[in-house]
C-alpha cells in the first residue's frame, strides 16, 4: 500500500526542536523510517536476536522488573533498618550506597575520612560492619547490588565471606557489584590505582565469579555516571558499550572463554528527561551489544549476546527549587525506563538534591514503580512502542551515532588509550557545556529553575540529617576491631595480598581470607597503593 503524501507546514517560529541531548527531531516521522529494514534482522521479536524489543519473550508478563531502591547512610545499623523498611513494603532487591571513605578505600578512622563518615552512604570498614549491615537478611533469599568500584574487590570478598558465615554456598548468592573502573576514569573520579592495574583487578573478579559464584554479576558496566557528568544519550551509550568491549577483551586476553563469563556481565543506564530519546536508547543498547558480542567476539551462547540492565532515574535532573516537581520527573523517567525494557529500576526520591532520602520520600519513589507496574497497563505487552516511526527512527539514529564513537575509540587503541588521551572526558565536558548554554539562554527550560519560578519555596519538607555521632561510633568500632583481632593472622593475610598483587595471581581468594581475619578496606587498599601506585588525574580538561 502506498503511503499518502505528507503536507509540510512552515514552522511558526525559529525554535529548534531537539532532544535534551541536542539531537534534531523531525516534525513528523512516517513509513520512510522503516524503509529498507528487515523486521527479523533489524528489530525482531522480544527475547530473540538482536533483542531490540526486549531481553525476554514475555518481558514483564513473565517477571516484573526488579524494584531496587538505593539505600545507605550512617552506621550499618542505620542502613540495615532502612533495608528492612523497604523489604517490608514490597521492594524486591537491595541496593547499597557506601560512604565516600569506603568508596575511596579508606577506613573510618583514617585522617582523610574525617567529616565524610556515613554522610552519603553507609560506613563499612570491616567484615563485622558487613555482618551488621545484613543482619536478619539471608543472602540466598535476596539479591544485592553494591555501588562501589576501586575497593569493590574488598566489599565483594566481605559479602562472600558473610555468605559462608551464614552457611550459604556461593553458587546460591545472587547480585551485582558495580566494579566499573573505566567509567571512574571517564566520569566519576573515584580511584586508587592507574587504569591498567585497576582493570586487572576487575578481571580477577570476573574470573573468580565465573568459576565460583555463577549467579553473581561481577561488573555492572555503568553509563549512569557518564550521563550524570553531562554526556549526551549517544555518548552515554557509546562510552558504556566501549567500556564493555574493554572488559570483554581484557578477559579474553586473560585466557577466559567469552561464553564462560559474558552471560554474567550487566549494565547500568541513566533514565533522563527526554521520554522518546530514552526509550530509543535502551532499545539501541540491546541491539548494539548483541551485534558486538556475536559478530566482534564470536560468542556462541545466546545469553552472551543479551544486554541485561539496571536503570536509575536521573539524579542530575532533580532540582532543589520546587522539589515536589521531582516526583513528576521521576515518574516520567521511570515510565521511559520500563517502556525501554529495563530489567531492574531505582527511582530517585524527591528530596535527593537536598539530603539523603527520608523514609516518606523513598516510599513515594518505590510506590511510583508499583503504580507503573500495577495501574498503567504497560506491562501487558512487550515493547508497546515498537514499530512507532519516531521510536524506530530514533533507535537507528542513536545506534549509528554510538557506533561512530566506538569506531573512534577503536582507532585510538581502545578505551585505556582513549582515556589517556582525554577523549571521552573532553567529549562529555563539551556536551555538558552546550546544555548549560542552552539553559542559560532559555533555549531549554527546567521548570522552577529558568522557567515558572516562584519567589519563595511553596513547600517545605523534613530532611534526613546524619548525626555527628556516626563518625565517632564508626571510628571507635574500627579501632576496637583492629585491637581485638589476631595481629599475626592479619599481617600474614596482608602479606598474601601483597604477594598476589605483585605476582599476578588472582587476588580474590587471598582478599577473602584477609577480610575473614578482620583486615579492613583501608588496609587492603593501602596494599594496592603500595604495589600498583596511586593514580593522579592528568587534568586533560
């Protein structure tokens, strides 16, 4: 059937109609968006290569996405109470935020930790802290996500050691640890050692989990922080998948068979404000990763082609001005993530630009997901926007532009070389600057920030405050544990970690033994600093 001719109307103003990433949008999309495309080869059915329409055939009919609210503040006791609060109200999995000292590999009693202990996440220095954090929670009955990177090997070792203490075999322990060092050098800037040894530790974890913890995702390749740093949607997708390519290649270079570890790689994407762009981004991501794994790396197992992803609504989109508006932003972003086919979702709380989330705010964020799942009807069919001319055109455009970035990175010699040249950092900075200029000029509007402002805040809310006692309590705990443990056993374990780091053996077995001896996050991280050196920002930008 011949499509009717479309009449074009001259624009009534000079406004540029673009996505939040500054991608030009046509006034209308029609059948030409699907010209030359094969449904089977380019789009396909949900659960089938190239997975454009979803990871699984029935999508949310078979299993609703995992609702996983980020939680972590104060002492392990404080966060444990929040865990139980969320689980009792219908959350399906745990997601743990650690404080800055833990993220950077310092104990609570280190001088560089002062003023930061428990402030923006939970303070964990030792295995005893981990036991308290998960008190009353059996590790074979819940999946846990841990957002930590340069000290991830130590926290994963603690989690596995805790499972052993609970009598839970590692093959029954499920969850994800972020452990994405590439994105730290690109965007988040939380590191201990330079890129090459840092990636070596990531591969140690991939190798160990492939052999001993088959239900665990040893790396969550993260575009979230790349987007939070100011990237466009295309840059987020391109740099994230390029990071994934880097981990796969490094693991193959280690001697691992691609199908032995690739099915347990996972991803983590941002869900920003531009509704259609975000849906298209998730669809393009699955299709691109399927092609990369099958065509570039020769993976044979269909599970290796599959991009499974967690998603989080965009923290950078939340505003301190008129914070109740954030409820609407988060709901729209969450719906985009669901329509894009995410497998797991965190919804931000309305008060997160002002403080760590309060219980009422985090409950409203969880209820947002539950309303989408139970009341909107979007779970009834897989990829309900598939076949939309606009969605298919945006999916193709994002894929093509992201592959162009990956080609540039390949030509530079891979992601480590690109990072050393400052390429992704500079691209993100330029995208962030461009968006800020658009806000400053009024070309783009953020409600309550540069449009629809009010003279005074129309609402107030009670915020979560972290007591100054948290730091004192955690310092006393870590010092008491160091005093009570066997000094000889701790020193022997640290020596074994040092030898493995120097000699190239897999670090995970010796780190697990070390944390059982109450060796701390900071002490093991200090070994990394000693053996691998400390990374310094080359200040490309």
